[in-house]
């Protein structure tokens, strides 16, 4: 079953989880102090011509080459607009103890996940050393104290991780459909029945969209939410399987 609805009203939503997501999580108020600091950071990144030598482990833009300015990385790779604010809102509303982000880039997504819930810990994984170095600078500038920045490939991180299970996972790197399905499978032992998995760029390529279709038909995930750019999935075996399409 598919439902297309906005955050303004209830239109036949069966899942209390999704109803709460639409009516409580999406409208979460964002702290003004954070919005001011975020605006300043975005302005700085947008106008920053410092060049970084990039080691691209994912499916990043080949035409941008290995040397990229901070401003071009910011414009092509960082979370911005309503989707970055949604990361803050999800962190604020669900108060995850442990969050995992795959793909730190300049640290913009991490900043939203960290600031949305300062009681939780965000582990963010990035394989490019120069990018991670710059992300750490941004995290410091934004006075983030609840982040663990890990220099690793996603694969190696999963293989060696020994800590607590993650409550929220944000997969935002290596946008290849086959790789995505592989990571989801590998993440199963370090996530739980209520883990929210946020997938970025589900329509970035044909293979990403194909995999998104596979994921929403997978009986393992009882809730899937299509937000057009992002997709959210969670096992939630306690409820009937439902798929939602939400424009917000
Ligand atoms: C789209 S950017 C992440 C944006 C960031 N999450 C945000 O919200 O601003 C993707 C990042 O993932 C990193 N990456 C891609 N594939 C990777 C892999 N297999 N292992 C580790 N890092 C990877 C890239 O180097 C790049 O910096």
C-alpha cells in the first residue's frame, strides 16, 4: 500500500510510527542559535577556495577530479536544505544513543546529527584522510563534543566494530546500488529491530533506484518511507509491512 500525504494532515496512515514521524518529528523546532551558526558555516564553506586532494572511495563525481575546492565539495556532497534539517529533527525527536554515519565529507551531516541530540554519540566514518581532517576542523568550529570521527572504509569499519548496536544509521557515501545492498546486509548484526536507517540519494543513479525498489520489497523492513531524495527504512517486525511516500 502506498500513501502520498503531507505533514499537514492524516490520510489513512495505519502505522503509529509513521504517523508520529509526520506529525511530531518532521515539524520539530530547531534551535535558533544552531541555525545562526549553521548559516555562518555554510557561508564559509560556500566561499572557501582551499583545495583538497581527494581519495574517492565511493561513486563520487569523476569529472571533478582528485583536487577539489572546499566550495565544490560543499556544493556537490554536503547535506543542505530541508534534508540536512531533517537529520537534526530525527536526532532530536528519536534521541538515539548511538548513531552511525557512513560518509563524513566536510562534516555537515554529522553536525546536524550531533546538534539535534547532544546526549547521544555520533560515529562518522570517512576513508579520505584530507577530507576527514577538514571535517574535524568544522566539527570543532561548531563546538561539537559528541562525535567520534573514524578514518576507515565502510567495509573495514563494519568488520572491526565491537561496540553497542546503532539506533540510527545514515548511509551517505558509495552511492552504488549493489554496494548499498551489501552494506545493509553487513549492518544487520550491529543494528536492531527499531534502528532507523536513512539512505541518501535513492534516485542518484539507476542502480540506486533499483536497489531502493528491492529494499522496499524486502520482508525484513516493515516500514519504508520514500522522501524522494532520501529513503528511511526500519525492520520493526512488530507491525505490518507498509510503504509510505511523503512530500514535506
Ligand atoms: C556524499 S559525501 C557525505 C556527505 C555527508 N554525509 C553530509 O551529510 O554532509 C560521501 C563521502 O563518503 C566518502 N566515502 C565514499 N565511499 C566510501 C567508503 N567506501 N568508505 C569510506 N568513505 C567513503 C567519500 O569520501 C565522501 O567524503
